[in-house]
C-alpha cells in the first residue's frame, strides 16, 4: 500500500511540475480582490505557477459553483447601440453590468442615466480607455479615479467605487496593485464572447455556449449590433441550462473568489 501511495504522489508531483513549467497558465484569475496576493495569482515565476496548479485549483473544487451568470458590457455608452442593447435586456428581464468609459459617459449623460434607471450596474472602465500596461502607476491611478469620479457624479452607483476592469484586459502587477490600493476589485472574465472582433451573431453564440462555466462572468461589448442580435438565443440557452442572470456585483457577493477564478466548465 505504501508503495502505491508513493507512486501516486510521484505522479501528482510530476504532473504539477509539468503544469508549472508551462509558459502559459490556464488558471488565470477572473477576479482580483483588494487583499489578494497578485504576485502569487498572476506572476509567471515558477513558484507562483507551481502554487496555482498544486493548491488553488485543488482547493476550489470543494467550493460551491452555482449556475450564476453575469453579462458584462465594456465601453460606451454609445448613442445608438447602447439604447438598443438596453431595450433588449429590458425585454428579456436580464440585469447586466456596464463598464463605462468616463469620457464617453460625460458625452452621453442621458444614456448613462438610462443604464442605471433600468436596474443595471455601472462600474469603472477608466476615464479615457488607455492600455494600462503601458501607463505608470500614477497614470493608472489617475485614470481609475477620474473615471470613478465622473461616473459617480452621473449615476451614484456604488459599484463605480468598487469594481473596475482594465481596458482590453491589459494590466501589469503594478496596475493591479494600484487598483487594490484604491479598494477596487478588478473584474476580468471567465467567458469571452470574442465580439471585440468582427463576428456574426451565430459565432458569438457559439463562443459563449462552448466555453460556459459555473459561475460565469461574460465579456461583451455594448457597441456591437451583432452582440445585441446574439443575446436572445444565448439567454434562452443559459436559462434552459438552469442559470440565473445577475450583475457582476451580485455574483461576487454570492460566490467565493476561488470559485470564480477556478470555475467549473459546463456544456450549455
């Protein structure tokens, strides 16, 4: 029996070592909380990668993985597409989280008000939408704070002071630490629609349904007609599979961070 245990242990260690030595990790977190060790969770160092594949994913298996899904829309608001999107969400009775750009919200304050009035959540997507991985810590801080202050003035949604997403999902460890120091949870995603490219509604549907997880934070964009056209079929399929639609903030309050960073992938 001891020899069998030793063999199993050796296999597990070898597998963990192989996974840790890989250049890319498939355990990239979707959420960074203010107190998370971002070096351990994001760094490409061997010790950090080894921790992720030997500890974090294993621990997450014991957590609850409810079928909650948060549709998150980056960018905007836009004068034509965002109102169309709001109409579609309202008709389907689906709440969503909008990561708005402060500069664009200033330009279209009425649409920003409409996003909130429909019961959706508004979060910080910076003021001018730069690539934060190319900005200094001071510039990152200014972008987050400026975007927050504009959105707070326009909407008074508490989430603009609590949730942010870096434009294009681009960041460095310094970026994340600045956001943490400001008290933010950095919300990335578990399911990428790919609608930032030029895709058809059917292609967007296939991407979302083929990479669904529980829980699920979905990356979408509010300036795409194909995205709006894809939503009815996507919402219907997820509901048929037993999912409940919530905002990102509601999902984060209901689910442990480890379960979000290591979701269960399901067929929908």
